[in-house]
């Protein structure tokens, strides 16, 4: 086997060192890109965090409950949806006639149907949030939206002179009307 001269050995070592330097320069470029991307991501995270803080700002605090801006916005969207639902329900359903002709079993069935559909829609829309906060969020949102729907339905019946006199007829009318109002309220909060 032929021995290499010292110069040849130095040339080989120099070639290897040059290759390593080129590789290091490539790694440095990649590292700079990664650092740049990290800075962009941190900037975006800060912007998102500022936006979340803006949404989370407390408007009113009563004991342990804090009424935040997001609650106000959800209430506004739910109310707007309920008004839309009431308007559409008025044009599609003759609520007072249905209230006088349907037995209580049908009324309860309508109530259960709209509540089940609403729970499913809320769960589907808020699945990630529910995983973090728990299922109680669905029931809180459902109760809030149903109370909004009932209040809007009552207000609309009063405004349009369709408020029936008497307890059972009023309850039946509110439940039937809440069907359309609740559908609108849940739909608007999903959007």
C-alpha cells in the first residue's frame, strides 16, 4: 500500500474541513430562518393574546361572577338571532292557533326537540372549549340562550299584540314560539 505524502494528507483534511464549513453555513442559514419564524410566531401570539385580553375585559363583577365583554357579545348575537327566529317563525307558524289546538304532549315534544338540537349544535361548535372547561359550559349556554329566546318571544308577542290572555295559552305560545327563536339564537352564536 502506497503511503500518501504529507501534502496529500493535508489536502484531504483541507477538503473535509471546507466541506464541513459549507455544511455549517447551510445549517446557519436554516437556523436564521428558524429564529426568524420563531420571532414571527411570537409576534402573532402576542397579537392573539392582546385580542383575547380585549375580549376578556371585565365589564361588571358581582361576587364570584365576572360579566365580560364576550358574555355581552354572546348575548347580543343570541338576541339578534332570536329576533330573526321570531320573525321567521311568525311568518311560517300560526303560533296562537297551534297553541290552542296542540295538546301538552306535543308542546313538550317541541320543547325537548329544540333543546336537544340546541345542545348538539352548541356541543359541536364549542367542542374544543368543552374539552378544556367541561360539559357544564353547554348547559350554561343552553339556559342563557333559552332565556333570551323566551324573553324575545314574549317581547315580540307583546309588541305585535299577539300575547294571549291566560296562563296555559301563554305558556304554550311561548314554548312554540321559542322553537324558532332558539334556532335563530343558537345559529347566530355559532356564526
